[in-house]
């Protein structure tokens, strides 16, 4: 039995997790130290299998990098666990008890799953501080938040996030005036003010300068531990700079997992992903 197959057998939910389902008062239970459990996930689009019996397990507080060629299933994987796309079969649990597959996108976000897409989506006509204010999870509507008074706790949280993302000196700048990298950090900050337990980040350094890429590596590394971070990225040097554990997807399934050195020395990965014979 391969290493991956052994891990999949060991972490089966029916082996280690009782099937609780208290959705009225969901608690993210990570007693088994796994925060994301995906088993047998399959998704087809017009006959094409975007995910093919995908099995993936992510530890609480981990920074996991997911790589793979175009069409490997990376985006579909994130779409399914965030409620954007329905799967054909399989299961996806947040902690031991919360079934992600019966949740809408907004419900998944309220559970503490934040997702950052590749292209930054910030309110360019508003300043940095206002963008973070709008993203506070305590605000229910954009217009009410524009005219409401921030609590001391809200202000403290925004100040903390400004320091984390490195935009404290730019808090009054219009978001549209920021550099590409700064917009990416602001969008990460807009997720952080809601205090997500799991953060999904799609190709965060695409189009960044070397200096911005370095800062992004430091930022994402600093976020792991208190929360779980999953990064989908094509830049191998960036992945090497942040990753302790890497998952390689191919044709909708896990091809290999391990450290970056193990992945780069894996014959299957070199053949399929790096294009080497």
C-alpha cells in the first residue's frame, strides 16, 4: 500500500470521527487535529472529471500549498468546499462535525472559511480603512456599515489587521491607488477582520514584484498556526519559500504529497507536472 493510500485509510472518518451533525450550534471540533477532511470528492462538467475521488486532509494551523497543472482540479476543489460548486459524490467536513457540502457560500463564510481569489476585489473608490470596515463580520449590510459607529473592539481589530498586512501607513489611501501587491494584501486583510479559521488563497503572488512576493511570503507564513492557510500557486520558488507540506493534484486526484524536496524528487511529479521523462 502506498503512503498516500495508507494515510487515506488511516484518516477515514468512520475510523476516527463519530458522525455528529449538530448544525443548530456548529462547533469546529479539531480533536483529531484535522480541520479539513475531504473524502472521495468527485465533480464532472459535461463528462470531464474536474475532481476524481479526491482525498485530502489538512491539519489545524497548517500552511498547505496545493500545486498542479492547469485543469488539475485546484480551483474546483476550492469551489466545492466554499459552496460555490456542487459535487457528484464524496464528503467534505470542516472539523469533525460540520458538513460543508450542505452549506451555501454565505453559510460557509459564516463558519469561518475565507477565500481570496487570484484577482484582488477591493472597493477602489474607498480608502483602505473603509475597505476593512466593510469587511467586518459584525456588519450586515454595506450602507448600514457606512453610517454606523465602530466600536472600540472593531477599531482595535482593524488596527491589528493593518499591522499584519503592512498597510498601516496607507490606511487613508484610496484602494485604487495601491500597487497590485498592496491590493492583494488589502483583500487578505478584508478576510482577516472576519477572523477566519480557514483561509484559502489562490495564486497570491501572480503579477507581483520580487519585493512584494517576499512580503507576501512573510505574511502568509505569519498567519499559519492561529489559523489554517491553503495556498494554490504556480510559482515554485514562492512555494518553496513558504511550504512545509505540498499536495500535488493531477486530473482531479492527489498525485503526491510531502515536503518540497520530496515533491521535486518524485518521479511521477517530474513526469506529469514538471514535464520531465
